[in-house]
C-alpha cells in the first residue's frame, strides 16, 4: 500500500514537472510583460490544480488501460493470420476514435458557423449541424482509411517516409485547386486528429502490431501511424470542400 501511494505521488510530481515550463511562461508574461496581476488568483490556482490532477488521471488511464488494450488486440488479431480483419480493425479504430474526438466536434461546428456567415451554406441551425456532421464523417473516414493503410504498411514492412512524402505532394497540389474557404479548415482537421482519444489507441495499435510480427521493429515500424492519420484529412477535407463549394 505504501509503495503504491509513493508511486502515485512520484507520477503526480512527474506530471507537475511536465507542465512547470508552461506555468513559468504564463506567469512571467503576466507579471513582467503585461504587468498586470492575475484577474482571479484563487480561480487560477484552483484551475491549475484541476489541470494537474486531470493530466495525472489521464496519463494513468493511458498506461493502465488504453495502451495495453491496443497492444493486446493487435496481437490477438495478428495471431488469427487474417490481414482483412486487421485492416477492418484498423479502420474501425481510426473512424470511431476520430468521430468522437472533442476537438474535431468543436472545429467542425465552428467551421459550419463560419461557412454560414460566408453564405456558403444556408444560415440555419440545420444546415450548420449537417455541415459539421459531414465534415466530421469525412475526417473520420480519412483517418480510418489511413490507419488501414498504415497497418498494411507495417505488415509488409514498407518504409513510412515514402507514404508521407507522396501524401504531402498530393496535399500541396490539391491546395492550389481547393476553395480558399476550406484550406485552413482542412489543415486544422489534420491537426485535431492528434489529440486525446485518437493518439493513445492508434499508437498502441502500431507498436503492438510491430512487436508481434517477426522482423518488425516497434521503434522503426510501430510508430508513424499518427503522422499518416494527420495527413489524410487534409486531402479528404479539401476534396469535400470542392464538392460543397
């Protein structure tokens, strides 16, 4: 019991050290650049405590639950020896985690509101909701497809850099043809996939899969799925924008 409590305190202190640079920067700018006291010091301190505890619980949850779950499921699917189940599983993980991503929900809703203000879609709540929903579906489909391709890459042992280079070439080309109203949204849609829900499961899937396949390195082959998953939404969302606008 004592060792368990000591381990919790150690992990909590580790989280505090991780956010300490952010606290130093914010405090320094508030006191020495803006030269104003904190508006509500008590609320600020209590908020920082909640952030600290929340990050601690989140990291503990990843280490205890999500990472072992993703690695174990990847190992079990690879044992079946059926690559189609692996690809379907990868797509399902990518799609489900992305469609539920809070950051994507917020970005999609804001994009719908701005599209309505620009008269790109009717200025009604139904149109904004529909726009946001299909934008989320588009991003989720692209991430699911990317994870499936990434899983196939790990199985075959193909280098990740060629997928990234070719993908960004296509993104740059499509950027020249996509409506300017959608380009920024497309790039941000790629960014929101690297968030709290998607990253842990996808990273665990890649590492677990590379670990259980002979001749694959967890370091060399296991990582890279997130980079590819962030790339494909840019391409798909710009195609979506060409259709919508």
